[in-house]
C-alpha cells in the first residue's frame, strides 16, 4: 500500500467520524422518525459515499497485509451493507428491511470477530477495533430486538468512534507519532 492510500484512508476516517456524529445528533433529536423522513435518503447516500471508499481502502489494506479471513468478512459485510441500502431504496416491506439490517449487523459482527481472532489481531489497534465493534454490533442487534431505542441511539454514537482504532492503525503504518487530521 502506498503512503497516499494510507493518507486517503485517514482522511476518510475523519470524515466518517464527523458524519457519524452529525447523524447521531439528528437521531437523538428526531428518534426513529429520522428513518421515515424524506431527508433520510440523503443521509443514506452520504453514508454510502463515505463508507464504500473507506471500506475499499480497508479491503486493500487487509489484502496487502494478507489478512485473508478479515478481508473476506469485510467484503461480506460491505456486500450486506450495500444490499440493505438497495432494499431500503427500493422501498420494499419493513420486514425485509429489518432482515437485511440484522444480516448486516451479524456480518459486521463476524468481521469484528475476525479482527480479534485471526492474523489481523497482530495489529493491536485492529484487535481493539474488533473487540469494541463486536460489542457494539451485538448491542445494536439486542437493542433493536428489545426495542431499547435510547440505548440504540447512544450505542450508534459510540459506533462512529470505532474509526479511531483504524486511524491509529493507519497512523502507525505510515509512521506518524500522534493522531491528528493534519
């Protein structure tokens, strides 16, 4: 991987964290009504525009480092994310949308487990991302099942900060000593 690719990943990580914070604030003010509002399609499109390139860079990184298990699970997770996005845009039944959300959270959880127990765990920041991400994915699934909407909101906010671990990993890879966007 080139230094430019690491730098691009770092900038996308910072953009993702800013977007996550804004989305979380919108969610806290509007609740689950946010998902029903016409502006939510814009939020979704922006999320896709940030997450897809970020995940592609992460896929390139995992492939470059030969972390094949984590690579495969991230690819599956990205595919389920895009599948969920397609189902939501198509406006099909709420039960199908819910099923694709659960499927995405489950595959994301499997990706996080791969960061903990596969060769990728050699990188301490990736292992930390795996631990925190797995706990968040499980909590999101349980809060959706249990209807604990306030917990869901706060856990979603915390989910945006998983990017810190990826940023730390990329900063370490390029030899930066401190975590900063500049």
